[in-house]
C-alpha cells in the first residue's frame, strides 16, 4: 500500500493558498510531501497563466524540476482530454515529450483512451487506468487494455457515500470477474476523501490525498498544505486501526 500525493489537479489558481501551479511551486511542494511520507507524486502540468497543459515545453520543464527536487520518487501526470481539448493535439504533444513522467493517468471514459494508452506504451510511460464507473471497467477489460496498465486507478466522484461505495463495488466486481491482478489505487473526492482513505487501507489498496481531491483534514479543518494532508493519511496507515 502506498500514499500518493495529488498536488493540484484542475483546481483553479488561488482556490487554496497552498495550491502549487508553477514548476518551481510543484517541485517545492513535491519535496514537502515526500518528507511527509508520500511515496509517489501525481500532478496536472500547468502552462502560461496557470492553465493545464500537455505541451512538451511545459511537461518537460515541470518533469525536470520535480526530478531535481525528489530524485527517485515516481512522478505521474494527468492526460485528461479536457486539458488540450483536441485528441490529435494531445497525441502529438505526448509524442514530443522528452522529460518523461514515470506514469500517466488515462480516463477510460474518454473515447480516445485506447490511443492515449498505446502512445504512452510506445514512450515507455506507465499507465494508470482511470476507472470512475462500471462502464469504464467493462471497457478496459473488453478492449484488452489491462496488460498495458500498471495499476487500476479507481476514482469515485459520487458525493453520497453509499452511492460511491456501490460504484466502487461494481468496478471491483468487474475486475475480479475478469481475473485482473493489477494493483489498485482507490480514492474519493471532496466529501468522500477520508472515507475512501480508510476503505482503501482496510482492503489493502493504495490511496491518494492532496488538494486535487480535497482540502479538508479528517477532523474537518482545512489543511494548510498538501504535506498536511499526506501526514494525516500516513498517520492513518501507520495506526493500523482495523486494517
């Protein structure tokens, strides 16, 4: 089990005082969360004006900054279709990356996901298969993309906890029926973050926390930083509880 730190996501610039955006801010924040106990980093690369970007210059600059700040730590990026808004441009940009991340998340809900996964495979970049619904999991299995994935990234957006757990169980059932043996990283969003941290640990899965997913600590207070969120998750993992 690992704790991944998700540093910024698509959150608006200024939405939290500690949200890292520039390569320098992301590098500084990455070092802080690693000191706090994070095992990996996930981020959304930003370009001019803090806009999300997959442009080679932005990805290369950000990846190089993080490599220098946290050598040996695995670094992942988002490849969300909304970032560039054009599937052909997304693939072309990825082909020109030179400072490669270790892995990238790919949303199976996106029509062009198979092509993105294949492009990442050619680059030697690992794939987190992003599954937010039962349909996503079924598509992953049906298209034979499991062998190209380093792990299953089960990311639940439903805010009602009961509904969120139903979706989670449905995704896991599809993967189990297909005999999928890849590692699982399970996380929630906003209202469900900490319930899913505990649920992941209870089932032996990895999880993630950070300002991308939510800024609240387990006691409801707003965290000052990504490092505070990571410390809280690592403390839960170390405590064992009923895990």
